[in-house]
C-alpha cells in the first residue's frame, strides 16, 4: 500500500464532518431527553400511560371490527341461492335442471330438495303437521340449493343470479344477502365512528404531550434564556423538547401495543370456547406487524406534533432580557 | 470594533436609557463603561448583544450594522461575541466542562475538538482541575471564571461583560480583571460595564462614563499597576490561541 497517512500527532485536530456532528448532537440530545424522562419516572409513566390508553382504545376497537369483518367475510363465501322451481314440474324434470345448472363453471354444487322432501321437513319443523295433513296436494315446489363456486366475484354472482332467474322453469331465486349487507353497513358505520373517535383521541394526545412539554419549557426557562443569550437558535433550543415528545409518543405507543396484546390474551380462552361451540376454526385476528408499526408511527408523530406546537408557541416568548 | 452613532434608546413608558450617545471603541481596546445604576451601562451592552434594539441611531459591531441583523440571524450574530454576566448565568444541572462547552455545542463543533478547547479555556481561567464539578460547588469567584471560560471558548474577537465583579470581593475582582487583561493582550477587544472605579483605575484602561444616558467625559487614566507582572498560566497564551 503506497498510501501515506498522516500520523495523529502531526495532523491538526480536525473536526468531524457536519453530518457526523449533526448526528452525534442529535444522539446526545436524544439521550439527554431520555435521561430527563427516566429521572422523573412517576410523572413520565403517568403521561405514557395516558397516551397508551388513548392509543389502545381505538386500536382495540379497530381490531374488533376487523374480526367481525373477517367472520362476515366468510359468510359471504357461504351464500347459497335458493331456486324455487315452478310447481308443475316433475321430479325428473327438476333433476334435469339440477344437472344442467351443476355443469356451470360458476356453480360449485347443486342440491335438489324435492317438494315431498320439503313437505316432510316442513311438517316436522313448523309444528303445522296436522294442518298440513288436510291439504289435498303439496303446495311446496321443488327447490334447488345452488352453491356458487368460490371463484365468483360480486359481479359474476349478480350475473349468475340473473341467469338462474331467467330460466323458464324458475319461479323465484332467493338470496339471503340482505342481512349480511346490513351487517356490513353497520360495520362500516362503526368503523367511521372509530375513525372519528380516534381522531379526537389523537387530538387529546397532542394536547397532553403539548401541555407536558409546555411545563417542561417553563421549568427550564432559565436554561433556554441562557442558551439563547450565548447564541442558540430556536431550532437548537427546540430540539430536546421535540425529543421528549418523540420518547413520550414512542413509549406510549409501545405500551398501547402491550395493552392490546394483553387484552387479546385475556379474550383467547373465551374465543376458543366459542369456536368450539361452532365447531369452527374461528381464530382471533391479532395485531400484525403492519398494525403494530402504524400504531407506533402514529404515537411518534402525535408526540412530535404535540411537542412542536408547544415549543413553537412558548419558545418565542422566552427571550433574554 | 464598536461604533455607536447618536444612539438613543427609549423604553416603553418613556424612560430614555441612552440619549444621543456616540462612542467608538477600537479593535484590541479594553474599555470600561462606568456610571451609576440606571446610567445606561447595561443598555449599552444589550444594544451590542442585540438583546435590545436602539430607538434611533446606529450600532456597528465589527463593521456590521446591527440594525440590519434580522431576528432569525441574531443567534449567529451573538455567537461571535463573548458575554460575561454579573450573575454568571451558569447552568447548574451539568458540570463545569459542559457549561463551558455549551457555545461550542451550539456552534456545532465536533466532540473531540470541543473538549480540547474546553480544557484550554478552563486552563486559561485556572479551573482545569474543577472541570467535572458542578458549578454550585464552586465559590462565586470560581463561578465567574467559569462564565469567562464559557465566553472565550469560541475565541471571540469581542468580549462584553456586565458588572463581572459585581458580586465579588476586591481580591477576586482583581483576579477576574487580570484574566480579562490577559485576553486583551492577545488581541481580544473588551467592553466591561462596572462601577468599581477604584479597580478600573488600578488597571489603567479607557473609561466611558455615562450619566443619564449621556457621555460624561471620556478619560484615559494612567497605569497604576503593571498588569504584565501577572504570571501567565502554564504553557502561556500560545496554547490557547
């Protein structure tokens, strides 16, 4: 290696690059702000707890909605069409239609419930058994229970329904989607309500952090005055307070995640029992990485915004006299 | 270095702290501003530090018209001036070294360079051994020397001091003034507000005497004491420069 190097003894003491200095100053400020947080553990914990609860509430509610949406989503897939055929048709004619429909690509399965079978079932279940015995003929039609293939989109479902309706042998096609749609609408309203609530709670976090930072600024008034007197810019003076806001937001959101996860843990046995009752693989959706990161991100941003407002508002007022 | 042209400062309420003051201080001078309380000493220093703005007239510092320094540029402007205060204005939540390092941190000087300069500055005021102590554990005179170290750590061309010996007994006052004198010897311009005329006479510097915001009589007293006899710190001033 033909590279000559100045020995440290000869080379003048060079200051590091501006970026390095900027970074190291930020690290130092961040550490100092963290230190102040730790030195007042009780006060800090109170604020962090307030932020955590405020963040955890909408996060948990959102999770509940997501779970409902997931469950109702599986209902969507299981929607069957009930195709009531014209009453005059014979069983073999009905079987022919069933076969025909069963061959369609967008149909997964067709099940024929003959008029007689339907009557027997109806007699058993409705409690009108005796009354029905007096009927001279079976008033019930043959019914096809058509299960659409899972590949269907909302569009092709509508098309399938129209085509089933337009068959000459079809009397009525019934789809019990209305209550599912209503349920979806309710979920959407709740989701919006949670969004509005979350917005208000976010505002509350900004106020809480802003107020905390305001008090901190008041407490360190002399220090701010002195540093300004010897040439500190507003940005320099603001920095430690922004870091305080950052830490509050970060720890608040981490604790919020902990609270939500603990809540899920408490719910787990109950859900398992419910799943057992339904004999289904019902599992609770937990916070995934994206959710967790967005909660942390929101917490940090709210912390920074709160401290920024407080710093911008109160820093200008402190000028050396 | 400092040029005041017909400067008037009127405070809200009508009190006129300075009335048509014209003063000139050359580079490398060590000048005292004297006068009774309320004569306008502090106001004069505040105008130079841009803590206050003149109602009328011009203040030039190192060729710079302070009237043209905009609000956002004030921090940068202040960084070229060393300031010493009567009440030290130290921060008691951190050790001596960190107090002295503050102007360097503000100026964005790297850590290694900063600690080197802090030690040099503390050496200048004879407090190198106390760099890790909290200022509260120091005597008033030592605290003031920390304040001086902080003021000179950025090697400003101009140092202004408002009653730097106001809280000190005569011996400590003289010590502080000798430190100032040494900085003056290496080319720092000093403007010191004080009412300790006996002490100023000992040093034999030019005096600007204010009364009710006006110039009383500029005087240049003879040297009474040979300050050059004050021993320099080890390594001399070259080490600091």
